C-alpha cells in the first residue's frame, strides 16, 4: 500500500464531477465504487488490485478499478489529474475576498428530502471545503414531490443531526434548519414549535409562481413578517437554464421547463420588509437559478438588506458552488459585513433566534 488513499481519490473525483455539473451516472459510478471498496480490508483491496479482480465487486467498473490501481501504485489517477487540470478560472479579487470571508452555507439538502447524499457525506464535504458549519435545510411537508419532511420526520432528523455532530471534527457543526414552503396565504409550512427549535429557517415560494403581482407581494410580505423566518430563499423562483445533472427529485421530472420566468412582485416593498424585519435575502448560487438577478440584488442592497450567499446544494460537489454567488454579489458591490454567513455559527444562530 502507498500513502495515497484510493477511496479518497474516488470520492474526490465524484466531488469534482458534481462541481463541474457532470451527468448523475458519472458521479454515481465513483461514489458507488468508493462505498464498495471502503468495506474491504486494506490487504484484500490491494490483493484484488494486483490480481485484477476489483471489477468482480458490485459497483466497481473498469474506469474506477483503473483509478484504484493507479492510486495504489502511488500515482494520482489520470482521471483525477484531468479533472483538476480543468477545474475552471480563478475568481477576481473582490469575489475571492468575499468567498474567503464565508464561514458556512445556510441552504443545503440531504437524502432525507430531495438531495442525493446522506447528511454525513454532505457535512464531511463541507469540512473539506474549510466551512465551519453547514445548515441542513431539507424541504417541508407540502412539497411532496421533494419528499418534504413531516413534523415527525423532522424531529427524527434533529435527533440524527445531534448524533452526527458528536462524531464530526472539532470546530465544525451541522446547524439545524429547514427550507420551508411559503404557502398561498404567506404562512410557513411547518409546526411553529418545530420552527422555534431550528437554528435557521429559510423560506421559499415553490408553488403558485405565476400568482398575480399583488397576491404574490401579500404572500411574501406575510412570510417575511413571521418571526420564525430568517432567510428569504431564491425570491423570484426563476430558472435561467435546465436543472444541472447530479440532482434527483422534482428537478428531474420530464415536464419541468428548461427555463422559467421570474415571479412578479413589488420588489421595493418586499426588500423594505426584509430590512425592517431583519430577514436576509438569499443570493442563490445554483447556476440554473442565479436568483435574484443582479438588478434585484442591487435594489436589496440599497434597501439595507442583509444577504446569505448559499449553494442550495443537493450533492457534496455542489457545496463549492458558492463562488458563483460570490461573483454576482461582488459585481453588485455587496460587502462582506452584510452577508450573514460570514459570521461565526454562534452569531448566526443568535441573530436567527433574535
């Protein structure tokens, strides 16, 4: 055996594929191989690699077996080397400074709702990115297509998160949260007692996106006035392109449009209410959302709003998409001191509860 870890190399490849927005089946191939090989004793893994019997294992194919053999030989797998070489362009100075100021991510999903990976895997990916925390915000019950969490399932998740936090590296924690649906009357789709227990509550409109302007405005204003709401998620609901690969759930349904227009609402009234109630406006980093558009980020900034630059990640590699949100925030002149996830976890939680 060498100092290289073939399991870590496979997981790194999967992460980079997700970040590059590659097809789901490619990501799954490397994650499945990593899971299958992680169950083997080191000696058996080495022996199977030497004898060419890795592909006898379910979940291990020719490409992943070749990567493992290269890693065991002390070489960076060619597949990984190519991915690293094509990672992308550097951020400009302002966006880089903003990205470096971020301490965590306030909007993420796991396989408890429509994400593709377990809570533990999402948390470990966040640790590797240098985060100090990640807020777990799986969907609320009315969004059945995304396997939204009932009150009982959310209670079970809170217990699970507490147990996972005990095993995570010191200095990192999962914060409890939810992406709660903003319902037609502006109420939030979860029991008040549970909302009060959570560290951070993100509220988003997922239905009735074509409501007429006055109705949508009333709906959003009612939600913003709710004392449990901390962050207004992807406020226009727009889609500028098809949903990226690597996401399972409602976005993969065949009837979903490749693009979707912005919801119509009184932005000045909504952002004034966010500033009044100290609700942060999310800058959603997903490439297919880019929500809100830059003109609305500037209006929210002028209104005195705080912001949260979030990934809305549904897979580990997507946690590195914050750079996209930082680029848009920097172009609009958003300073780091107006972004709530530049704060330590303790300050973020205290602000949300206050």
